């Protein structure tokens, strides 16, 4: 009964019935406030695999259960038990819960988990020390936590959230090492922490704790700076490759323009002569030769590469190059393009996706023996908030999926087969997947890229 009375009435003495801890309610409120904001910190930088309503419902439901369990444990065993048992009663369960909800199940998830949890425990320790310095009344602890958590969250929202989300989407490697550093530091701050209600250590122990607290922001700032540098270097390399691609496309389109202009000039020069021949054949009633002559003129006119296929300059350049390559390989290229002159995607992503889609399709169709259907069909248009892209082509060899991810393997040998992987990565960058299937002699690859709200 004494244990039950301590749980229900922690601020009253079970024997005398008198109030003995008038300020513990402030401690408990500050604990509940901190537990809630640990989840908020994490979700500010989190990317879920499910829609946000589902993620928030599952996340806060699970966190609510853990909160009840930890509060009951604190009332049963005392407030000091939380810092000692938090790794098992808070850390492990929330890690499993959000690992299931996370879009990224690699070093990106574990680094974010360590970052958010370590930052929260860092704030808890600092506010705990401030309260000790003010007389251990829990009032300073509550006030500083009421202020510190929203302020840090506001800073996260305004200055860190978008860069960090961009970092997670664009940088896929190098996270495991930093996740290990974060996990080590998380355990370090847990081991050196001084739970509420326990006496402060001596001068040497206090110096160690202060050094650990100073090291935390320096460590994570260094890690984030290193990750950001990796991303910017990768972006710079991508921009350089894009510039090279643009230069190559520009030279190819200049050559095509010159050839098309020359062909058009020749066609204009010959038009009077051709009209005279057509008129003569018509007057003679030689309709068979007239039909043959018209067919030959139509074929010659169709062989002139069109100068404008799409209003979008990059897409137009890639497709113009594709038309010439298709004609050289005697592949029929069908285009269904309905796009504005600008799209909210980086040029390097658009060019990489479309060039790989078109090149792979033309490579496959060009291997078909003469006399069999050889065609490629590209479709691009806007569907609501999505850019729909689809490529279809006939093929000579049946594509075979690999054993790892079911991705179709290239028949071009070693050093090839990266096109589909590049397209998959770009699709996932814009909340989509690349669908690839083969049947009835036709290979189909399609996706719908979610258009960013801001460039």
C-alpha cells in the first residue's frame, strides 16, 4: 500500500499525510514536456515512408505508450531511474518504431536518430545544471526547458530543416561512419549524465561532464559540415557533367541545324522543279508515276530532322539528338511530348533521366534484326503535380532481372547497366519509383516525378 500511495500521491508522506515535496510536480511537468519534444525534434528532420497523417498517428501513439510506461516507472522507482534506464525504456523502443516508419533504412536514419536524441539529452543536462545552481527547486528546470525546446525547434525549422532534407535526398553514402560517431557520443553523454535528485560529482567529474557538453555541438557541427561539403562537391561534379552534356548537345544540335537548314534550302530550291514535274505527270494522266514521285518527296521531306520538338530547351536538345540517332539505326522514334518551356526540376536530373531512358531504348531496339519491328516511343506530360515520363521499345533479347533488387540487367557487358539505377535514384529523389516491365516483345519503363514546390 505504501508503494501504491507513492505512485498516486508522490508529493505526500504516506504515514503523516502531509505534503513533503511541493515542487516535484514541476519536475514531472518538465519531464513530460521533454519527452514530447524529443519526438518533435526527430520529426522535424524525418522523412517517412508513409503519408504524414499515418506517420504522425503511429509515431505519437507509440510515443504516448512509452511516455505512460516511463512516467509509471519514474513514480515507482523515483525520478533518478529515468536517466539510467532511458536507453532501454525510451531509446530502443523509439528506434524500432521510427525505423519501421522511416523512408531511409540506412546510416541516414541512425545518424538522425542519434542527432535528435543527443541534442535533447544535451538540453536536459544543461537545464538540470542550471536548476542545481539555482537551488534545486525544479522551477528553473521547468522554465528553461519550456523556453529552450521551442527556440531550438524554431531554429531547426528556419535554418536546418530544408538543407538537411536536401542533404538526405542527395547524399546516399558516408552516413554510417558519422552514425557510429553519433551513437558513441550518445552513449558518452548517457554515461556521464547526472540524473535529477542525485548529488553532483566532484570537481574532476564536473569538468569531464562540462567538456562532454561542449564537445557535443562541436562534433555535430563538424559532421554536418563534412556531409554538406560532400554534397556540394557531388553537386559541383554533377554541374560540370551537365555543362559537358550541354556543350555536347549544343554542338550536335548545331550540326543538325546546319544539316536541316541545308536540306530545307535545297528543298526550297527544288520545289519549283518538283511542282513542274508533278504538273506534267498530272496532265499526262500518269497517276502511277505521280504517286511514286509524291511518295519519294514525302519520304525525303520526312528525313529532315525537325528543329523544335519541345518548348523545353534541354528536352528538345536531347530528343533532337535522339531522332538523328534513331534514323541512323533505322529505328522508328515516336514522340508524344506536351510540356511547358520550363519545369521545376534541375536540368541535370532531367537530362540524366531522359538521356538514359532514350539511349537504353535505342540501344535495345537497334539490336533487332532487319525485317522485324524496331521502334521506340517516348511520352512526357504533366499530370496534376507530377511529371509523367514513359519509354517503350521493342527488343531482341529478353531482359533478365538481377537477383538483388529485381532490376533488369544490361546485355552490353561489364561497365554497362547503370542507366536503370540512375533513373531509379532520380525517381526516388522526387517521391516516386521507376516501374520497369517486359512482355510481348516490348519493354516499358515509366515514372511520375513529384514536382518540387520550389526550385
